């Protein structure tokens, strides 16, 4: 006689077979309530020369909301109840006040989509909490100014630059023209590109700083070819994070060459065109929830919440210190629909993850590229490896 197994028991059996604790037994008592705070603040980027598509105002928040839905869909079998308390504000002072208010209500787990300065303030103000950085790509947070209570689910600029330069080397684009914008973020992105090129053997034939104040929409065809005239290059690398001029570089260069960096061929944590390894299902769920495409900050917030849920399922508690220790032990089961097991680097709290290289409507490649080896984990060929980090991460 065949035994019939209830479909409601399948997640429990799967959890048990994976070695996860099964906390969901009928009559076990009240569910474990896991409350997570979302803190969002993005500064005004200022006037832009190009009519680029602006980042959605709810970028990051929607990813966290979807992760709550996903976590509760399985968490109910384990008697885990995930709740999100969000605050999206318009100033660093308001962000700090919102964080303190959530902390006073007992929250100790936070997803933060904010610049590095605000993240540093929050880290100091909430020493007994665990913060997931889903908004700042600042390299210094992973190299010289490690914050002991912060894990980074968003890739840093070094990871993005390494991913792009690895692909350039594979394609034998050995000589680059580097164009750099005027903002501090552009300078930081350019520094990451120069580091990556030195690391993997590319050469900068010339660097040109963008200084034009005129409306490039009217003069791109006339000015850009002359601006990009220099010694011959194989690729043009652009550092223009907010989109002042980079959209007008492709097809306007002196030599007919590919354009990459912040525009053209772009390294990013996530993009609409990522569909393999089950990512298409994640994309569809996100579009149904948010009515738009998922971007890199959405994914960073989503994987941050899923990291918490995965740790809670394994630990059967939501203590921030225990979650942090588990994440840094590299024993946290974490799937990010990228074809590889994801984990946090114990030396700086950065999430290891493959980096898609995309153009606006297609996935071109994914780094790390074949042939770029590492003694322990090939994904550590992207970004700062242990010997390159000077700060002491607890």
C-alpha cells in the first residue's frame, strides 16, 4: 500500500534532508517573529546632462519586500514570521532618526540602502545590530574602514571593475582610453578600473577628464570624436556613475571601438537580462510585485533579507551576532540564482557573487571569466582578496 504524503510536509522533509532544523510542529507555540528594518536614503544626484532613465524611487525597498514574501512562503512551515518595517527618507539626519526609532521598537536586523557616510553613522549608532549594506559600493568599506557589524550584499566597485577587465583581457582588449567624470563617485570608479587594469595586465593609453559644461545632446556628434582622439585604443572605459555624458560616448568615438564601464557594456549585480539558473522566476515575481524591472539595489536588498531568513532557518533564532557569525563561517546555505553558492568573505563581510556583464538588452558574459584562477575560490578573483585588506574585520 502506498503512503500518501501531504504536500504541506514536503518543505519540512526537504529542510530535514538538508540538515536544517525543523521548528514547525503543530502545537509548538507561537511563531518566531523576525522583524527587519529597511532604511533608505539616496541623495539628489543634481542636474544631469543626459535624459537617462532615473533610478526608481523604490529601488531596494521592492527587493526587500519580495524577499519577505519569499521567506514567509517557506517560513510558515517552520513557524517563522518575517516582517519588514521600512523607512525611506530624504536626509541623513532623518535616516538616523528612523533607524533609532526602529531600534527603540526592538529591531536589530537592518537592510540599508544609503551612501557610505550614512552607513558609517548607522554602524556607530547601532553597535548591537547587524546591518546589510545594499546601497554603497565604496571600496574603503571593504579595505581600510571595515565596519564590524556590517555585511555587504552589494558588490563594491573593485568587484565590478575586475569583472569588466577580466572580460576585456579575454577579448584581447589590451589598450584602453579612460574617460572620467567630475564627481567623487566617478573618480572612485576610475580608480577601481585602474587597479583592475594593473592587476590583469591592461594598459591605459590615455585618460581624459570630462570638463564640458555644454549640453552634450546637441554637440555629441561634433565634439565626442575629437575628444576621444588620441593614441590608438582597443576599448573606451567610461567612469560616469550618474550619467552626465556617458550615454553619448558609444558610436561617437574617434576609433570605432566598444564602450564599457558605467555605460555601454556594464558590470552589475543584477539586470533584467539575467534569466538562467532559475533567475527568470525571480524576475517574474519581482515584476508582478513592483511593476518594473529588478535592478542591482533591489537584488542586494533581496539577497540581504534572504541571508537573514536562511540563517534564522538554520539557527532557529534571530540573534544578530549569531547570524553574523554563521554568515562569516561560510556555512550559510545561500542561493542567489547565479549558478554558484554565494557566501560572505570572512575578512571584510563582502558577499561573493558572479557579476553579469550586460548591454541594455542582453547578457553578454558573466565573471569571473574562465582561466582566472584562485587558490580557494574563483569568485575571490573579483574584488579585494584577503592579503589586500588592511582593516581588521572582527
